[in-house]
C-alpha cells in the first residue's frame, strides 16, 4: 500500500476554496489597510503642494491624519514645519483646514497639530540640458553609424548626446 491518501474533496469543501473576484473583495481589504478615511489622508499627503500652495509646501510636511475614537467630525492633521514658520502656520490654521476640507469634499480635518522638525529634501526636477553643439552630435552619430538596428542606433545616439551634454554642463 502506498502512503498516499486517495481522499477526494466533497462538493462543500470545493466551494470553500473557490476563488472570488478580486473586485468583490477589494473594498473590504482596503478598508482594513486604510481605515475609514485612509484615502483622504493619502490624498492630502500626495497633493499637499496643490492644497496649500508651493510656498507653504516647501517648508511643511503633512505627516498623518489622526481621528479620535468615536469622533465623526474631522480629525487632527499633524504637520511638521521647518524653522520659524510654525507661528505663521498657526495663524493660517483656519485657511489651511478650509483648503484641506474643500479638497477632500468633506470635513476631513478639524484642527492642525504643528510640530517643528527638519524636513526631508524635496526632489526638484533637473534643469534641462544645454543644447549640444553640431560637431558633438556629428561625432556621436559617427560612433553609432555601424549599428544596423535603427531603434538601437537612435537610442544609443540619444544616450551619448545626453551624457556629453551633461558633461559639458558640469564644467
């Protein structure tokens, strides 16, 4: 006798293991991860410059939106601020709360909790590269002229031009 089991699944057991559509289960899964108003907090953080403007966004960072238990009204938006702008942010609190709530479409926040601290450096877009002189372009095109694949030749030419333009810009 072999050590294998020849047990078959009963129809009721098979029903238990059927896969459900992901779309049907997604809201329940997301609710457990994000909480009742988790998307509002995520939207506030990702769209902070759009909500408060670039000037305030450069020196502030929304950290989280916290709701007290049993509270149906807006939560507390915790904002980190750099330098002496905490006082200005405190004076602008009603306007910031109004902007956040109008962005979310409901009363997401009722108050700000301001803390001082260093902010992570913001990623700034790189300035465009200066135009490459025609003789530099021609030299790069001569280097890749022996490549038979048109797309590869164009990609390598563009890469070479970008590298050369960056090297010229850093001088």
